[in-house]
């Protein structure tokens, strides 16, 4: 991917400079501070990317996610596959090809990647399984169902593909793309012993879904600790209890 | 419920505009930020409603609860069952009929709905049971006893009805109303695999009680993890220990 | 205890009005906000009292501890056992006689009462026992040893009396005083299924100790979950591991 | 170590006075507030030291770590082994010789010491073992591999030495130095039932690594609770799952 921008220096600065707190360059900073308090982006891991029309904003690799500044942002032209802004001496995020997978295959408006313990533990309580499954939980209703254009129902079994982690993050791309293709109804892919990728039509939908997924991962892990099956049926209510 | 307000635009704006931080429209925003840090309203779920005389303030559906603005508030006339304010293009909360159940049956001043993991897990450690029960915990004393006009005692067994969740939130109304009627001494109803509804005479009482309930749910779940019965008796103290 | 103050209204206001953030009336507000984030004073429970010479500052009963204002403070003359300030219509804390027990018997400069889950669970993993015991933990070194004038050592077994809870908080006084007398080396008393009382020579020492105790309670509970004995010996190190 | 500074009072004040938020004296205060919210420095325990060329900044012993002020900082000349600043009446941190071990042996730019529960529990789930081991976790990639000049890989087994705690913190120095020597590939040393020492080339690398280590300790403890081996192999993926 070309790292020489077709834009002038002033144009590049303009891309990430705005008084609007909802501008992608500002919002990425604010949301990463939020995610840090949730334990999603500790140790510089994880992150968020926002697409504004053809411009894709991504935080750099290896920086303190709770201390980002708009000037740290990389900006990519989606159609030209070129960096419009590549701030020296920062490195582009290793998540870039993975975020692109969701932008390309699903037309997402934003992608979130977390290293949440709950996501990792959700892959570990499903040893050797290709999917994470949970059913009969209210928060499932916060997860869209791209196949139907609506949302999952309370009684639906939410199924999220788990792909195996690779030594290099960029090598996840192929299996991530395959999972996106094989699970048309998912808006997230878990990566074993690593974390989760979540995408949504807008940044707010992506954030809402990331919170719903994380909630469900935590619920499943806590259920496992209590000896309960997250995908199991609802127990019949006893007459006398 | 009519969504065309009998009020002028200026009157509608005045309903949610105040410099007083204790005005319901301001307080809902502030308390939702507080609840977000407690994990009660993640993923746009949960919320709070405050009644000021005949006016019932409710946050809209599907918005980031930690980012509410007073201008987002719906206002309902309790007596007329009409929206005094229905801000376009927001959607009224699906909790509205459930909050109304507590306003109607108990004359509550505020209602809180959380998706706290502790509330959900409290329903799951009581598989097939119609109630959650805990006894001999100091925080039980923070829970009112509407039947007596006072509060629960330390040695009382606090019993909270658990109703079964439904596919659509509004369909909970009937069973919620029934639980409120059948358990005259409760100020909360748990919804299996969903969360909890709590109400109180004032917003501060509702908040205090919601915190006490959540505390007790957490205590019960932690006791279950340690193999202890939350509703069990106090162990006799050993002479030599 | 007399609730009519010998002071003029202006003198009473002066007692709780100061620009100094370290003034007891200000510090109680700030520390309660801190304690709220730690889960120690949820649901209006728990609190802190600070003694400045003969004046004892105590937050009122039943108020949101994270929203205290200096004007809410009660002030007690220790020597005269009279309220110097009794702000209408607030109620004095039910902890007052218990804080006084530590002021009287130990000359404490501040007392903290928490409802921390860790404190309650620490009493529950010691079913039927009269004390909580933990050994061989670095944080034990943060706990003073009044009997020696120094601090506990790493290898010492820290022993904290557990008293049984009573239906009314003020009825704890007798057993709290007895525990203080019978355990001259303790600076805290656990109350079964209720919480903990901690005191220290100064407000900062009391806060430090309350944090050390809470840390040790959490450690003990987590050890119990992992099947380890908090008061057990250090395992010998294997030659080949 | 000499506590009489060769510097004038004005020079000493200048050492800790700066408008730059990245000045070590300011950064230590800010990061300790951050660490307090993570539970790393509760009860005045733990801390951070930053080296700026020959000047080593260290917070004092026994102070509230979330309430540090730049004027509290001790400054040490690394080459002269002399205090350039020894603010009366504060006491130097007992960690000083331990931080120096990492500065001397590894040329570190910053050292972090935490009492995180996860670090302590990580030593307790490895009863009698000389090392903590974890494998096949993405966050391992955030840990440098000084022996190779690069970083650990996803499939590497991360091995961290565990030394036994001593009654006095300064007595840890010998075994800490020995562990640093015997484990040339480590950038952290766990202390049984006490916490962890982490160092890095810069303050940001040290912070990132401390967060990665803490994350991995938590993951290992949560895996142990779920009956999983943190250093075990990846389960083969089932054909039909």
C-alpha cells in the first residue's frame, strides 16, 4: 500500500483537524479513552477505525490508546487503497488489513478490535470449537442479523465464528475473510486466545454491538464458572419454588 | 399513545431546559453516565425514568446512555397518557410500558432498569425458581418494605419475584404487573436472563435501592461461586476458632 | 446525645466552610467519592469520620455518599459529647457510636466503615470463625501493630476479629468495644455479613489501612476460590520446576 | 547513599518543576493516578521510577500514590549514587535498590512495581514453582525478548521468574539481581505473594509491558479458575463443532 500521500501537507492536516467532537479523528481518541476504562485496549492493543465516505481513519500501531491525539491518525483512501495521511514516524496498525476485510465485504462504517479478557475467555471455554454460541439472553437483541436486515431475537442462538490466531496479525486476513463469508449473519469474528473484531454500519452501531458482544462473552464465562451452559435451554419454572 | 404533543414547540423545549442539575432532564443524563460506569446500561440497554408530578421523563431507545443530552428526553403526561414531548427522529424506550406499570401500581417517583450482569446471574443461580431470595445481609436493610411502610430487617429473607423474559420488551408488561400485584412487599422485579426493574418514591430512593439490589445480587452470585447459600442461615460461631 | 448546638449559626457554618481541600468537611466529601468508585459506599452505606482535635466530623445517614457537600456534615464535640452542628433535616449516621468506640478506645484520628463485598465475603469464607486470618502477604506490612507500636511483618499472621451483625447498627457497639479490647493489636473489626470498621491515627493512615485490608480480603477470597488457604504456609520451592 | 544534595535549593526545585506534562516529575504523578484506577498501587504500595539520562526520579515511600505532587519526588544521580533531591521529611521508597537493579543490569529507562492482585495470584497458582509460564496468547507479543532484540511470538512460552518474598523489601535486591541475570530474556520479575517488577527502555514501553504482563496474569488466573492450563497447548479444532 502506497505510503506517499497524493495530498499536500495542509490538506493532510485538514483531514484530522476539526472542532467537531464527532469528527472521526476526534472520536477515535475519545472512544479509545472509553475503551481503555473497559479493559479493551490495554497495553496498546486493540483499537477502532472509522470510515467517513471513502476516507478510513485508523489509529497507529503501538501507541497508548488512551492517549491518542487526532494528529496521530492514519487516513486511507478506500477506493484508491492509498494512504492520504501517514504520519511520520508512526507505524500503521497491524489491524489495517483486518479492518479492510469488514469494510470490503460488509460495507461497514466502523470496526472495533478488542483484546477484552471476556472475548479471549469466551474462545477458551469453547475448546476446539469453531463457534461461540449463546442463547436466551436479552442482550442478544442488540446484535444485528445482516441476513435478515433486522436484529437477533431473544430466543435465537447467537453464533459467532472463532478463527485460530496466527503468529502475525496480518496473516489473520484470509481466515477472517473466510469467516465473514461463511457466516453471513455475523457482525463479529472471535480470534482464539486473541480477542474479537466487531463492525457496524456506523461508529455508534459498532460501539453498541461491541458492548453487547463483550457483555455476552462475560455472561457466558460467568455462566461457565457457575456450571451453566450459555447455549442451553431455559429451565422450566417449577410450580412450587 | 398519542405522539402529537398538545404543547407548543417553545413549551416543549422549556420542559427539558433547566440550569438546575436536579431537573429530571439533567439528572437522567448524569445518572446514566454514573450507571454506565457500573455496567448497568452498556450497549444502549437499561435506563432510568423520573416522574415530576404528572410529567414522566424517559430517555429514548437505542441511544448511548452515557452520552445523553437533555434534548433527547421524551416527556409523557401521566394523567393524559399523551406525549408532551416526542423528539424527532428518536424512538420512545421499549421500557415505557414497564416504567408505567410501577408508576401506576405503586405511585413511584422514579424507575430504573439495568442489564447488570449481577442481576442476570442472580436469575440464573435460581434455575426454575420464581423468586430470588437472600437473607442475613446488612444491605437488605436498604430495601423498603412497602407492606409495612418501613424497611426490611437484617434477618428478613428478601424475596424478589423473577418473571420470565419475552421476545419483545413490551410483552413483559402483563407479567410485570402481575408480579407487582402478587408481591406487594417488593420494590423490584427481576427478569430472567434480562435484568431488573427497580422503583422508588423519589429518584434518590430508586437509585439507592438499585444499588442495594445490585450489591445483593453480586453477593449472592459470589456466595454461589463459593458454595454458600445466599438464603441460608447464619452459621453458629464455634467456641474455639 | 444533645442535638442543640452551643454554637451560633455563623459559628456552625464556619465549622464546615474552608477553602482548604484538606479540611475535614471537604476531605470527607472527596474521599467518599473515591470510596464510591471502589464499591465501598454504594447504596448510601458505609462512610468516613475524621477527628480534628476535639471536633469529630461525620457524614449524615442515608445520603448518596458520592454526592456529599460540606454543608451536610455533622460535627460532634468529643469531650462534651454534644453536637456542635446537627444540620436539619438530616439524620446522624447510625455509625456514630461505632466510630466513637474507636475514638474513645484508641484515640483514632479517623474511622472508615465500608460495605465492600470483599469484607463481607471475607467473613463468609470463615464460617463460624471468630477471626479472619491471613499470612505471608506483602500487604500485611501496611497494617499497624498497635501492641508493638510498629507494623505487622510479612510472615506475621494478621488476625482480625469478626463480630456478629445485629439487627440495628447501634447495637453493634458493645461487641465492637469488646473486640477492640480483646484484640489490642487490631486496627479493624469485621462485621459478619455487613462490612468492616477500620481506624487510624490520621485520615491518611486510616485510608491506607482500609485499602490494605480490602486488598487482603480480596486476596483471601480469590485464594479461597482457587482452593488455597489464605493463612496457610508458603509452599517449599521445588528444585526443578 | 548520601542524602545531602550537591545542588542548591533552587536547582533542586528546578529538577521537579516543569510545564511539560511529559517531564518525569509530572508523568510519575499522572501515571500513578492511572495505576490507582487499575488497582496496582492501592494502600500506598507499588510505584514507578523514571530515568532521564543520569537522573532517576522516584516517588517517596508511604504516600497516597494517586495524590502525588511533583514536589514529592526524589531525584538520584545514577552515576554518583547520590540524592540530588531528598525532600524533607519524606522517606525514599523501599523499592529504590530494586529499581536500581533494573537500571544497572538492563539500562532501563523506567521501572514499575505493582501489587496487582493478578500478579500475586499468578504466583499463587504456581505453588512451589520458580517461574510463571503462559503460552499461545496474543498479548505475549507485547513482551520484548531482550535476548533477541525483538519481541516474543504468539506461540512462545513466556517465562517469568518468581522470586520468594523477604521480610524487608530491600532484601529482595540480591535475588532480584540474580533473577535478572539468570533470565536474560525477561523484562519482569514476579515476587511471590507480593507483586511484580517490570522495566522497559522508556516510560511508555515500561507502561505497555506492565499492562501486558498484568493482562496475562489475569488471563492465567481466570484460566486456572476454569480448569485450563495457561501454558498448555492449543486444542485441536474439531471437524464438527
